[in-house]
């Protein structure tokens, strides 16, 4: 088993004076997926209660979603996915230097799921932290992990293990439950980052949970029907007037930007994976990008729906298993969530 | 991690002047903590602190465009489930930026600094970044207590800039013991206790100590567990304890503060803390201490400063700074 680099060479450097080059430093050595075991037909189990019209069936393009049972917690999905990713990578947990997780829909609010994973996996000499974000956590975690790889040569292996537990939701797609983990390994030659783009800017305010924060805290008289997701006030007018007209070009912008940075035309990618929104929306997005539709497996939406921003890594793993992504392919990943957009170009 | 070419350019703070006395359960001693007014929401305080920082640095809001703004996110926001960094940037009128929020227990300013140093090393086009920590505990704690710590309100921000020659970072080291992941968290709002009416009306939507045994174990051992992290930070900066001229630090409780000073034999005159007395501001505490460090005009250029904080969440970090 490999000893940690830090012990071999404690004097390492993040020299901000040097010209940085993030590409090729580390590759993804393993991807693990853990979806809920139970599946439901959303048009029978979810759509009627949500008042969704059957006419949207083909527009959404989802006919089966994984929904957690009472025992499948967010940390269960993250831990299972982490174990599978480590196994695929052939890496002993003790070799992991950094664990990154997410905690906006975790077992508890503001707890350290990353620390829980490190403890369960028996990783003792480690740094862990949790991204507080929604679907965008996948993009943030990957971007942060690559920055750590660039700057800190003592870090040889980073485990990103994320989960999402909003199953039964219907926006922007039928939502399922699950987790996804990937292992970044310094010097690994497969699935290396070529470049990335991250767009975080002012956006129309669409959703607000009126109660529970500092401005309007919970009191013994608070009225709160259902869970917090049921109480978010969604500004449909702002969505229709301010966001919908620009949503396709907005979602396309990070990928177009990263292609420009990398000096390639969008259609030069061999495969592209998008966070699962409505199937027909993703079709429009692909067309707007100028990428041939055959380069993205839109049909993956059929039996998955939307889990989180890590949809793209689940799809990447599935495509590799099915032989749709092969060695030397240039792969695009487009992640969007909570108003933030990420795009990554990676080389298998 | 050894760091070069990154310095602390400025700091800003917004600490309410109104105080309230909190009685600490373990010792019974009374502590004055800062209490925000109705208008001093977390994001409003962070905005004000950032504006103060920009003024001190001679920068404008436009100078934060496409720069980093990282938020230590243990405290509640104006509303729940908002992305604090983006909300604060919107208030400042900053457009596109790199911003995210993360948690690492309740004491993560050096983790944020580590991440910021990494991002700037990876993106040479980025000149600067801010680490922010807004804190507001009136409604999301149990009587403004977190274990034995008495919690105050406020916000603190620190600006790190590429190539800034003063207060230059030399090294940062971070470490986690995952066994202690369950010491502090908010039990309501996740999968195990969904955010429904009953627990919210019952006052359970609060950030508090849950695993008391782990908390007590940490309270006894955290200063000792910090020692190897400090040693590594000093080693990577290529200095020793004898080279340290000043220690900038933050501790969750007066007892941990004293344990820290005693353990490492640091005299009071060489220690710079948050200046909040016995009150604790979680991640904002060390950032406030950084602000006090920058105000110290008596420190000679080139002197060595050790920065660290002593929390109660199973995470440790230390940094070395050259004035």
C-alpha cells in the first residue's frame, strides 16, 4: 500500500507566483454510484399528487425513478458510493487525504458528513469538509478538489462523496434518491481535467422559504405544513418572465466558455453529459450548444430522472460501462443548480 | 502546505455594540456577548464588514468581480437554504464571482484560507479572495450556548491577495478526526428529523452539542491534538517555535484559551485573540483576530506569526504568517 505523500515530502508548496496549469494533474480513478433500491413509476406514484398533466409525459421523458426506503439515509448512499468508487479505483481508504461531501440535504443540517465518511472508512490522517449547496455542489466539489490537487502536492488522493435525498420532488424533473462518489488520484492518466468554467452571478430570486431563518425565525406559533421543500414559495412569475426566456442560453454558457478557453469547437467533444432536467429541455440545450444529439444519451433520463448535480458523473460511469465512452474521448460535463453553472472538459 | 506569494491585505468587521449577559453552564461565570439588532441580519452584517474591508484596502466592489468569496457556513442565514456568499455579493452589487459556502464544524476560517490559497494557485488570473463568517445566534442556538461556549453575533471578513507583501502566508495545515463529526450540528432539516412543524415549534432547529461524550473528550484533548498540526505548519514554513514572535488565535471557551496558552507556554503579551472577551464567534473569531493583527503597527516586518484556533468539532488547523 502506498504511503501518503505528506509523510514522504512534508515541504510542499502552493506557489502563487508560478503559472498555474490545472489540466492533467489528477485523474478520476474510480466512480461509485448508489441509487435507492426501490423504483417507482412517477406517473402513477408522484405525478397525480403533484397535479402534473399526462401530456407532459414525453416532455419530461422519465418513467422510473429510484426512491429511498425508510432505512436509506443520505449518508448510506454517500458511504455506499464511496466504497464502490474506492473499490473500482483499487485504493485503500487509508490512502485518502481529503474527503469532500455535501450537507444541504444530509442526515442532519450543518453536520459533517465528510467526517462521518472518514470515520466509517477508517481514514485517520485526513482533512474533510462539506459543501453547503444544492445541485451545484458537484461542480464546486470537483473544482475545489482539482484546486487542492494543483496547490498541495502532499495530497495524493481525494474522495468526493455526495448524496441527495429529495426523492418524490417534481422540479425540474422527477427526482430520485441516491449518491455518487469519485476518487481523484494524482498522476492518474484517465479522466483528467482539461479545463473548467464556473459562472456564479446575480440571478432572479425564484424560491424562498419564508420561515426559519433569522429574519422570520421559527416560534412556538409557527405554521409549517409538510417539510421545508413543501413550504418554499416559488415565484412562478419571475421564473416565466425573467429566467425562462434566457434559461437555455444561460445553461449553455459555461460549456461554450470552457470550449473557448480550451480552443475547441463545442462539437469536438466526443460525449457530453448534462444534469437531468426535462428530456426535451436537454434536447434544446444540446441543439443550442451545436453538439450532435447522438453525443449525449438523453435516454438515461428514462429510468433515472434527476438525482442531483452529480447526475453527470452517474451518466459518465454508465456510459463507460456500456462502452459509449472510450479511451482518449473528450468528454463534456454540464452542471447547473441553485443559480450556479459549471462545465468541465475531461479526457478519458 | 507551504504557501508563497499570498498576503493578508485587509480585514473588516461588523460587531453589534449591544451586549447581553450569558451565564456559562460549566463554570457559572457570566459573559457579555454581542447581540444583533433586528436590522443586523447575517448577510447585512457580512455586507457591512465587507464594505469596511474594501474601504480599508482602497478597493471598490468592482474589484471583487471574478474573485473568490468563501463563506464559513455554520451560522444561519437571513433565510434558510440560501447560498450565503451569493446573497452577500448581491447586496454588494458584485456580479460574477467565484463563491461557495462550506462547513467544517463551527470553526473553519483556516480551512477556508487553505481552500482559497489552492484556488488562487490553480487560477493565476484571480488576484484576490475573501473569507467571510457571518454569525447570528439569537434564534438558532440554545440560549446562545454551544457546549460551554457563549455565542456572540457579528461578521468578520479577511481579504487575501496574490503578491501582497505584508502578512504573507508561509504555510497552512489542516486535519480532521472524523470520529467527532457528531459533536455539533442542527438536528432539524435533514433526513433523520425533517423540517416539519413539530420540531420547529419545539425549538429544536438549533445548532448545539449532540454527542456529549465526544464533546467532553474533545474538550480535554483538543489542545494536545492541535500540537502536531502546529508542528507541521512550522516545519513547512521552515521555522521553529523559537522563531514565533506572535500568536494570533481563537478559542471557543476561556478554559480552552488558557489550556492553549499553558500547553504551548505562550505569554499573554505575545497572544492576539478576537478581542471578544469570553464570547465566541465561531469561525468569525479568528478572522477578528486577524483584523487585530493587521492593526498592530509595532510588529517588525519579517517577524513570524503563528495562527490557529481551538474549536470543539474535530478539526484542527494552523498557519504561519510573516509580517
